[in-house]
């Protein structure tokens, strides 16, 4: 695909997919549904935290196994949109079916199965979506477009959380005949976010160009993709810059994923936040995260992706430790919203650095490995969070694991990576 044919409208349509997918991570995975599951569906919050952690661990292992393979197959076949459309559609259905999860322990298994499906396919889709960036944007503007995408995602999180709060959580009695006794004002987030994903994903499929097909069948694509993946894995064993970055991200992204997956659970369990309080906190967090993503996007292009990631991770360690030690809800609110400023840049600059390190023609495969690096040990973060919470009977012990992962991966291993200069 020629960059000269990529218009600002087509790039914006690409970035809007972040707007489409991010409310799942804010409303379902992190704040509203996660807190509802542990507080209202599971037998008790401690068991619910451990069960949620197990489900996220299973999802992470599936993503780690499937993403490099599917990425390599997509590179061999050429096109990305069909894969992304399949992942988006399956995720939307699974998310919508969360409506069926009633506030009774008998619905624990249904909730966890649906979450594993939704989280797995949506994350697999992110590999194809992220791989499009380097083929669409000018190399000197990768940072800002990646940051703008993440920023739109956080704005979408604010909009979706605000919509849920104003329309469904706060009204008493609930609107549209929803039954508060069976938690319908909370359960409605499943169909709402599933529909949101479908509607706002459409611009990408309508306006953003895809890489052309290579004219080979699915079977040939699988054989060619697996063969090249094996060659790539052998090359990675030699300690390239890609290898170093993937290993570093493998660890610090584990901390980030755990922070997102258990943020609402931690707020509810440790500080007794009700659903409406959690949503307000999430909105504030998304405001600061959106500001950080937009602002650091320009910094990424000026200072480089590696330095931007290091700066973001340093901020996360400092304010994450403060959140861990917060003695009361007010202090947690103050330091928690500061965490948001550094969350977005850590993610968006990681995407940019991977795009800059990826060879042309192998970007689906590289971003499949990128997804693997985010998930290969991602079961460890949720597992250790749940295990430490159970062992010490406090979620603060679980949050301490997050800070240690960020420190070990971000500020130590990432220092060994050499970033290539932008090629304009």
C-alpha cells in the first residue's frame, strides 16, 4: 500500500477503531462489569477476584498461542480487514451476551466463559489493527497518530462511562423498566458496549484501505505463514533489537494489563467504592489518560518511542506506589488520576516502537509476536494479584505485584533496546 494514497480521512477512520474498542476495556474489563462480577455475582469478593484472575489468565494464554500464528498467516495472505472483522463481530456478540449474567453465583461460569471469548478475540483483532499503522502513516508521524488513536480511545471510555452512569446507574427508579433487584441497570452495559463496538468500527472497514491480497488460498497462506513464523522465531533467538523490546514489553505490559484488569476491583474492595463512585473515578482516570496520550504523541515523534516509554513507566511506578500506600479514598483518588497521565503514553509509544522495528511485509506477524509478548506471561500478573490477595487477605498485596512488574520490565530491560531512527 502506498502511503501517498492514505488521506487524513482514512487515517482518522483507522484511529476511530480505538474509539470503538476502548469502552470494552474501560466499562467491561476494568470498572463496571468487573466490579459487578466480584461484588454481585461471585460468592464473595475474594473468590471473585481469584476467579476473574483465572479467566484473564486463560484468555492471555490463548492470545499468546494464536496471535503470532494468525499474524503470520495474514501476512502470507495479504489482507487484514477480514480477520479484524471476524474478531470484532465475535467479540461484539460475546460482550452483548453478558446481559444474561444475573447476580447469583450460579452465573459465574457463564460470565467467565463469555469474558474469555470476548477478551481473546478482541485482543487478537488488535494485532491486525495495530499492524495497519506503519502502512498508513508517514514514518515521522507514527507517534502522534498512535497517540491520537489512544487518546480517542480514552475519550470513548469517558463517553461510555458517562452514558452508563447518567442513563442507567444513577436514575432511581431505573429507566426503561430495568429491574434493579436483578442488577439490570448494570447488566445492560453488555449489549450497550457490544453495539458501540459494531457501530464505531464501521468507519475503518468503509474508508481505511487494506493491504492487497496476494492471490493465494487459505491453505497456502497457512503453510507459508507458519514457515515464515518458524524462521522469524529462530532469528529472534539471536538477540535482535526486536527480541530485546519484546522481552522488556513482556514484563512491563504484564503490569499494565493487571493494573487495568483489577483497577475497578481494587477500588471497590479496598476503598469500598460503589458502582457510581467507580464510574466517576474511571471517568477522571480516562480524562487524564486521554490528555497524556494526545500530548505524549508529539513527544514520541520528537524524543523517540523508547524514551517516551521510559518516562511513562517511571511515572507509573511513582504514582502506582502512592496508590498502593494510599491510606484513604481521597488520597487514592488524587494519585489514581495522576496514574492516568502515564498509562496512555506507555501503550501508544510501545505500539509506535514496534511499528518502527517491524520489517515491511511482516507487520502482522510482528504485531502477532507483539501481542504474544503482552500475553505470554500475562497469566502471571492476574494470578499473582489473586494469589497475593488471598494469601495476605488484602488487595494491597496484589497491587504491589503490579508496581514490581512495571519496575523490573520497564526501567531495566528496556534500557538495552536501541531504537532505529525514523526513515522519512
